[in-house]
């Protein structure tokens, strides 16, 4: 129920299809109640653990993420259920991501008994076996179930650990539909630059609880393969490239580094002696700030001519509300297609969906559009 007492509006979602080559991607944001700083080192590690557990269970794919002290960002690809559904072996493997061995063994026993009955002609496979699968598969390949699952699991752990009760997260998470290609790679960089914009670190790889920090420094297992695979998919899904960490060392790591460099800025701090006292100064590798910005712009524009895209460095240094409240982000055609598929969400006077992004997002004007026209100073 909303504040007005009416029914809460259904979330705007797209349905992934096994026949389609276009991925379904969302930028998801959730904040702690009262936006208090609730997550320290242990909490962030546990939150990432649960996120990865539910990624393995659900079949959804985390492309990028950042776990801050009072909120989180996840760039999530909701993949379609495989054609023909899951095999028993695949189902049991997924269950092992969030259930203990005894629980998985019990489901395996149920499935074996159901298969025996089918073989003996005592029922149809779609009923006897299908109902066991359905107990779990309804929570797979689904945006809301993924977010709800790992956030609830974390809340239970957090409340038990800190001997507290009640809600941990604000009402419900926000989600923005993101087109693959320019929009997805821009959103990934925006997410990974969160701790830089907040002044927590100078360089994005210094923050452990983000996709780029994990990709560079390694996660709990010390290899960072999951994070690298997700970022490969974020940057190359529009070219049909799978989420495979092996592609990271091609040109993906370099391209992403350039995007992050443009968004974070670059500086080298040194201590020098002046008049008998030590003073910290900022040097920029022999270039003035304007010269460095011009050089970055030249390198990025050369890259963009090859990629057919536009650099958004200055934009990524700012908070862009369109990325959290824009509903749909992508090319004009993509946003309009999403608008047409959900025409009932809008009034009769609305003719199309695409709205130019303004304010801090003005750098993306002409390339990225939003489904919402945010009439505020951004």
C-alpha cells in the first residue's frame, strides 16, 4: 500500500526470452532504513556472499555491483529459463547454492521416487516431477525474487548477529531497465565509481566491495573471475559475448579502465620540502589539469571513433538521478520500444517514451535517453 492507500504500482519489467539474443538488464538500488550506516567490513563481505549464492541459485547474472555503507547497487542480467527447463541434475546443483546438503539430498530422493513412478506408469512426468521442480524454479530467472532472496537472507543474518529485530531495508528496491551496449557499460562504470564520488577512495580498484575492486584484487576466493566475467558481459553483451572471464584480458579491461579513468580523474600526490617544511602537492604527470583533461579526451575520442560511442567522463563524476529514477535507460529506439510494450502505464497524452537527459547527464544527450523527464536540478 502506498501513502495514499491505493495499490502499489507493479514494477516495470521486461520478460527475458530464450529465443532472443537481447539481454534483459536492470540497475537495482536498495537503501537501509533511515539511510543509517549499517554495513562495516563484515557486513559487506556477508552481503556479497549472499548475493553470489543467490546468483548461483537463480540463474540471474550480476554484471556489476557496489556495496556501500548504507545502500547497494547491482547491475543484474535476468536470464531466461533454458528451453525445456532444468534437468534434475541442474536443479540439484542450483539448490546446493542456498540449501544445506541434507536438504538437497531430500529433494534428490523425492525426484528419484517421482521418476520411478513415472517409469512404472503411475503418473505423468509433468505432474510428478514437474511439481517438485516448480517448488523452486518460480524463484529463478526473476528480478524481484533474486533481490528479495539475498536481501532477506542478509537481513536474517544481520539481525541475528546484531541482536536486533525489524526491517533493515527501505520499502522496496528501485530498478531501472538498461539497454545493452553504451547504456550497460556506462551504468557499470557509474556503479563502480560510487566510492570515488563519495570520497572513500581515490581509485575504484581500491574499494574491495565492488565489481571492479573484486575483478582487480580478487574476491573471497582471491581470483575475481566472477566479477571479471560480469564486467565482460556488461561491456560486450551487445556483441553477443558471453560472461566469460577469459575475455577480460582482451581489450575489455583496457576499455573499462579508460571509462573509469575518465570518471575518476587521475592525480599523483607527492610530498616536497618547501621552506624547511614538508608540503603535499598534487602533480599530474608533467601536465596541467587542462592538458591532462585534453589528453584524456583525445584518447577517449579516438577510442570512441572505433567504438562508435561518446565518452561521459565528467558525467560519471556526478550523481545522475536518471540512473536511479529514469525507469528505462538506453537508445531512443530502445526506450520507445519499452514504452510501447507498457503503454498502459502512461496517460493518453503521452505519445512516445524517450526523454532527453539533462543536468548532470547532459553529456549523454543525443545518445542515451530516459523514460522519465526528471524536472529537478540534477
